[in-house]
């Protein structure tokens, strides 16, 4: 049997493999999840939330880092 993916990825377990096929986002960490933000000014931004506090949210898009008030 050949190994596919990183060590410990459980690729040899059929139930695990089927779970990844059916719901591939289930194992994506929150720090890697794409966020889509609809802003009050009509813009829609897509990217990764890299930080957030009580005053602002920083979104890393494909082209820039955007700091937004919350």
C-alpha cells in the first residue's frame, strides 16, 4: 500500500477518506478558512482573518491587508 499525504493523515482509513471527500472543509483550521465580508458601503471582501480585537478586524485578501473597524 502506498502512503498519500502527510504522516498520520489517516489516508488508509476509508471512512476518514470519504469524510474528506464529502465535507473537505471539516478539517480546515479556523486560521485557514476563507471569510466573505459584506460591508455597509456595498463592498464585498474575501480573505483570511489574520487578527481581530474589540476595535478592528484585519483581513488578508489576495492583494492587500485591510483593517476594518468592528
